[in-house]
C-alpha cells in the first residue's frame, strides 16, 4: 500500500480531527497514513523520510503555530541548516486559521515558508481554511483533491525510479512536479431550515455567546445537585491515533453495569490528576453586573501540584446532569443508563484496529460515558449530520439534514448549526423523526476536553493554595426555543461553589457545624510559558481587561513578596492596563490593585471603563485598554524599545488582543519613526525574544 506520513500540529484538536479524517479516508483511496502529532519527533524523521508528507497545522494566539509545534518550528528554524536540507521531501500542507485575526493561517504559513527555504517541494497546493466562514469550505475540497495529488506523486516517483533503475524514492529539487489544484467549491443555498432559526437574534449576541474560552468557558444549564456528589475519576488521555470505528463491523452492546468501582477503575490516566477541595469561593462582581465573575480557591497543600504565577491548569468537568438525562430520554435509553458499553466485533469480519475510541473506556456505564467522556455539547460536524440522515424516517427532515451537510448547504450549516452553536440535542429536537443508534454517538461525539484556567495567585502569598477566576457564561440558546444555557465548565463550577457562596444554615448545623468542602479534579498543563522575566529589574507592561487580569494578580502578589524578601533589590516598573465595563460593578480586584499601587509594587495603574460616562480628571476619556495604551505611547515605546522591557497580554484574542497588537504597531511606527511593516517586524522580534507574550483565547 502507498504510504505517506501525516503530521498534525493542533491546539484545540481541530487539526488533529482533520488529520484523523484524512487518515481514515486514506485507506479507501488505497493509501496508508502514518499519523503522528508533530510534537512526537521520536516517531518520524523528516531528514530521512522518503514518503510524501502531509501536514495539517492550526494557528493560535494572533498568528502563532500551536504549542505542540513549538519544538518542531524551533528545530527547522535553526539557521545552521543548509538550503537543501529537505530537498528530498515532497509535501502538502493544510493551514487552519481565522481571517478575523491579523495573521491569518500564520501557523501553517510559518512552517510552509521554512520547508520551502530548506528545499522541500509541494506535491499539492497549500490550503488555507478559514474558521470565520467555515473550515470545511477549504478542508473538504482540499482532502478530496489530495488523493489525486498523491497518486500523481507516486506515479511520478515510480516512473523516475524505473528510469533510474533505483529503488530510492527520494527525488531531487530540480524535478519539481506541478502541484495539483484543490477542487473549487460552489456554494449556493437559500433553503429554509426546520426550527433552527431565530430571526430575532442580534449579531452582537452571537459574538458574545460564541466566546468560548479560558476564563469564560462555553455552555450548559445549571445541573441538579447530583453532580456535586458525583465522584470525579481521572480521565483517560485521548490517543493520538484513534482507530476509526468501522460501522459495518461493530456492534455496541449494552450490558448490566459491573458496578461503579470496576467501571471507573478501567479509566486510566496519563496526565496526573489531583482531586482537591475548594477552600473558598468569592463573587468578585456586584449582583447588577452584566456578567458574574467568581474567584475560587483550591487547597492543593496535600498534593504534589505546583505552579508559578502565570501558569494555567486544567479543570476536569462533567456535562450537565439534566442534559445527559434529556439526551438519554430522547435516545430512548433512559432505562439502560446504568448499563455498560461493550464493543463486539462480528466474528466473521474481524478487523484489525477496530476499537472503541480510546476516550471511551470500555465497561463503564452509559450515563458515566455521556457525563464524563463525550462532548455532548459539541457542534455536530457534517459527518454526524450525514450519519443522522440515515436514521431519519421523515422524508423532508431527512432531505434537510442531507442538504445541511452538502456543499450547497454550507452557508445554511454555518448559520443554523455552527454559528448557532447547535448541539446534538438541538438537532434531535429539530428533527423529531431522527432516531440514531448509540454506536453513532460513540463514533462521532468528540472527547470531553478539560477546560484551562489561568492561576490568579502566587504560591508565595498563598502557600498551599491556588486561585482562579471565571465568568459564569449564560446565554439563551437560539435553537432550542429560549432555553437558558450555561458554560459546560463554568455552569458546573457555579453549582459546585453554590454551597460556599450561599451556605444553607440547616446543612451546616446538621453536619455538626461544618459542611464538607466540595472537590474538583485538576491537572497541570505542560505548555506554560507566561512567566515573569527572570531578571526582576526588567520593566513590564501587563494588559488584561476582564478576567484577563488573572495571571497579573499572581505576578503582583509574587513581586510584592520578592520585594519584601529583598528590600535592597532593583525591581523594574510594573504597568497594568485593566479594563472593565463599570467602575462600580466589575472592577475586579479593585482593592488589591489599589493596595499594590499604594505600596509602589504596581508603578502605573491605568484603568478604562467601557460603559461608564467619563467623570472628573481621574478617568481619561478612554473606552478600552488599547486607548489607554495609546495615551501612553511614549512610555510604552521607550520601555519596549530602549529599556529591554516585556509586554504581556491576557484575555480575548479575537477582538482585544488583535486591537492591542494593532495599537502597538501604530505606537512603534510613530515613536520610532518607521514604516508600519518595519514596526510589525519589530513586534515579531519582541515575540521571538519572549518579550511580547500573549495568553489569549477565543
Ligand atoms: P464592552 O463589553 O463594553 O465592549 C472586559 O470584557 C472589557 O473588555 C469590557 O469592558 C469590554 O467592553 C472590553 N472590550 C470589548 N471589546 C474590546 C476590544 N476590542 N478591545 C479591548 N477591550 C474590549
């Protein structure tokens, strides 16, 4: 079988999912793909690789390759590499990005450019998929065209081999092949959708609701108390190479559960997870604030968990109990929720590699799997819609599902499914005659991901404790007729800490004066980089509106302790640009910031209020953090260009970080008297030198 190497560089799993799709389809086209995460450098060797290479690369931040590609990018950017280092390599690259960001698809572009510089050749034109309009518009035709390009490549290589009488497949740079063009796509659709539309929805609401992120996670409604008492087992690590479920060969069987203990024992963990008590929870915003921000303190004193200010960590969260029950009911599986899921492969068609996806532990109860293992709120991909259509008995409903996953239906899919953030449950509600089997869900629903949060404390100030903050995300679903939804993780956390925020005096009394502390499971993140400079005399600028303030509270606490320990030490200036809506409602850590400012730890505190009318001298007539940064252009430029300072940006990537980046370009251009392009290069250099750091999310 014709083999190719398939690498993916993923941040949130999209590039990985696409690479897995390619891997799955390869077989049917007569190819076999060696699939690896780009970070697994011990599993492949590009220097000696003779097979064609296919790379899927996503983009993170405002234009960086994903964290998993850092080592790879660093390695190929080694200036000592000769220009023909990869002359033997033929590759096709698919970049993923979002055109709403300044540097569209830049992760892929960086790798593509460098591979070219090192002599590698395209056997297939690079694809740039745009999440803003729908990745699939480019991804699908790019994958469709890949097979012809690979075939052409293999044929050319064979011809050459035969000509040379050699078995080597490596070709030299002068024998370039014409890259194959991906098929162009035509979209035309104005078809009405069953029940999924809500013409009253405003764009601004959509944007706000679509912000699924670090401190403001996405989705479901408040759960019943049962989720509080649910013990939280460690979850299995998703495999990098999940074998596809071949539907025709597999049968999923529900059997009587073997008992909870046994079920959970089979869920093994690769990342260390720590079950920790919540020692404190505080509401940071007033009741009339638009969004509620909570601070949670975890007691990590009895664990090996450690962190530095600026680090992030994962919270392992379950799906909402009520949503799980609703889904079970809709699938007519309520009476079998305690049954466990086993995989049976038909004896006559034993297929190598057939298995449940690795994030589904075999032998666990169905309820457990839907609660802890599957992202039931994930926006259904077109492949799922296609599969659902097969189990839809009503003719018009079936046709509508088929339309939505067709190329012609791309705009409708984007509007009614992707942008509306519809979930599987929403679709099952909108298509009542659809009755999919359980196997379909297990095959299509992605792994429930833990949610990352920034540490908002210093271990010097709070030994044995870890603070984090988040907004409770709430929104009205526009697909399920005005159902109030909360973020999967933030909604769950809000219920977990409810007993601390609003203690029930009767419960406390009954427990002998003290209610037991609720516990959650956390795990460390491996790619932490957002740290204070190693030289404490370096001046720093911190930009963090809203919950983006979190890491900076850790920085300030840490600096305060260091200054106490070294009263004669030389400590650089600390600037903070913070922004919120109203001075009296969501000015997070107002007292702490005032304290740091008064003590001279925080040398410059600049706060903007986006929805307050400017009053008096104190508040400059500025709306957003970048307006304040602009007001202090001279100092900002001096600090960055002449004093070897660092700038840290934390918070929303799509709007804030992009606008701050644009403002910095303007400032450098103005203050250094250089062209914008040069200013951009200066910023890029600052990034390379780790003096411009972003911890941003969308
Ligand atoms: P707004 O919601 O009033 O527009 C924290 O969320 C703060 O960030 C809020 O004051 C919010 O203002 C503000 N914000 C919204 N968009 C922004 C942008 N593009 N740049 C900077 N701040 C922004």
